C-alpha cells in the first residue's frame, strides 16, 4: 500500500483516506449484513470490476476495516467480514447515507442524472 506523503490535517482527512473513492463505502454497506463471499460482494456492488473489487478489498483489509478468511478446500472459499473497527466506520457512514437518501432528488437534478425508481 502506498505511504502517505503528509500528515492528516483532521479526522475527516484520515477517515476519507480509509473509505475514500467510489467503491469502499459500497463494499462496507454490502458487508453490513454479514460475512460475504467474493462472488456475492460482486453482485451486491453493481458496476465494480473484479480487478477493482480485489484492490479495494485488499486496501480495506490492510487498513484493518475488513477481515479475510481463506478456507483450505477445493474449490477455494474466501469470506470477507467487517472487523470491529469496520463496523464502527460503517455506523458512522449511516448518517451520510441518510443525508444522501434525503437529498437524492436535489443531487440528481443538479448533477443531471435520472433519479432512481423506487
């Protein structure tokens, strides 16, 4: 993993370093319901490529946010789960998700995208 070149300026800076990017928060959301295998994570995070999912899972594991358990069997079985630190990060993201849901119509309008159909 790449070393950071400068110290963090605040807690938000540190948190975004761990969860920043398009896919990590969605991966954490997918793991919030419990342990998942790779194929199921791929289905739960639509649009993510296999390469990107692998990279993001490795970074989250390196940061201590998720755990990876490999079972010695054929075919290979690998499961991912939130660590205690990951669960606390996920809890912090709940409010961000609620804000996004409450403001989704406005966000879609200003970004020029169609609002999701419920």
